[in-house]
C-alpha cells in the first residue's frame, strides 16, 4: 500500500506510480478516505526494486507491505486512522444505532413510516428497512423492489439516512440509484466474494457505508476480516463489521450470540463493530440484554429490529422486533455503558493483537 505525502496523488503522480507497478505485474486501486487516500498495490507487492523505486518518489511518504491476508483492514494499515461518518455521526467516537423493521410490508406502508418516525424519536441515527429479504424458504415472502419507494419516503419525512440489504448487483444498483445511504450485506452473502467486489466497485465514488454481517456458520475471525477486505480493496473503505450470531444455535436462542468477538475484531482491525442483537438471540424479550452486552464488549454500534406493532409485521418482526418505547430506553442505557466500556477498550487497543 502506498501512502502519499499529500492527502491524495495528483493525476500525473498516479499515472507515474501506476506505470512503475505495471512493470512488476501489479496494479493500483485508489482507496479514497474522508481526509486522505491510500493506494493499494494489487499483485505481488514484495518486489524490492519496485518498492525502492516507489519510495524514491518525492511525493510518496511510504510503501507498506503487510504480510497479512487482510493488509488493508489490518491495524498496521495506512487506513488505521480512517473514520466512517453517517448522517453527521462519526463511528467509533459515539454510539451508533441503526433501527427499524426487518421487512417493509408494501401492503402496509403506513407501518414503516410510523416506525421510521418512532425510531428517530427513540434516538436512532439510521433507519433500517428490508426491501429484499434472504429467506430460508423459497416460499416465504422474498421482498419487493416496490418497497424501496417506501424506504425513501421514510428518509424524506424523517431526514434520517436509511439502510437496506442487497443480495445481488441489480438490487445494489436500484438501492444506490434511489439514494440509499447505507448498504447491508446479510449473513447468507457474507462470503459472496463476487458481490463484495461489486459493492466495493460500485460504491467507490459515493463511499456509501457498508454493514457486513458475519457468516452464519461460525467461520474464523480472519475469514470475516478478509471478507471486508474485498470491499475495501475494490475502493470503499467505509466498512463495518456486524456480528449477528452464528450456528449451531444456543438452545432457546435463534443463533449463538457472538458479540464477545468484538474486542478481538477491534484489536485486529480498525473498522468499527456494529452488533446485531436481534438476529443473534431472535426474541424481542432478550434483545435488550444482548444489545447491552455487545456495548459492554466495546461495540461501536447496534443494529436493532424495531416495529410500532410487531405482531402485525412480516419477516422477523413478529418475534424479534422491540417496540420503539423499549428502544428509546435501551439507547439511553447503551449510551451510558458505551462511555464506560471505552475506558477498557482504549487499554487493549494500544497493544498489538496476539490472537
Ligand atoms: C436482516 O437483517 O433482516 C437479516 C436478514 O439479517 P441476517 O443476514 O443477519 O440474517
Ligand atoms: Mn430480520
């Protein structure tokens, strides 16, 4: 990875750098950050002569070659100081909350609009609403592109950014064209590398934040970090890790709660951790406990399913969604815990990861 001396390379500088790496069979992908860019070298970056020639350029600050499978997501990467902003909030500085319905019901748009206003009132920063749904059964409701208009109406009425899950390139394009502010990759697509690459490419310009859920089958933490690397390596550094419980489930819960991996993720990678307690425990009554536990573990944010009238909802809402009144109390409590938990995470963040 090449770190420029100034915040960004000029077009001429980039062309010169590109010409050098091409000689060694490599290419450059610019990764634009909020205040500065870094330039990933794709290919075998260990050619000593190539590094020497790059470091010899007056406008190059340094060239980092990290022998990690996720050199961009690594704590030692030039992106380590990168901060993600959504709707005026800077992640990893204050608690971030994304809340709303699992699924938008196009037959009952009023519910979603009401939920959107209520979660805003409760203190959420982003409204979530499932337009397209990955369902275990092909006979269950699959979502509908129609619902994107309801999602965008909620954005217009509340002024809050909105989040939705995409499962393929067509859905991604529809969501980005509509102006969705945050994209979610669900647990079932957590290792869909073609989709992850496409998301990185198509959000390179906009830098639309991407919430990457952890795969369902308890894969290794490094596999999770590498999946995020696909998005970043293709141009968008605004990625958040989302532990959401894994299988096999803990008897009685929907999944096996995994918010406890938060400190490990935070020590290995700079990207914020935004935990989903709703899919983890899968029952509304347990969600507040799981959410507060995640914040105690040092999570930077939460994604929570909430609905004004959950029993009339569709998808996961009847069993998982908490009422916005409960959400309001939960957010207030989570903010208190967040500031206390930070004391402890600051201590280990100063040390290199040993796991
Ligand atoms: C969801 O957020 O509604 C969802 C389907 O999540 P997951 O991919 O974690 O199951
Ligand atoms: Mn859901």
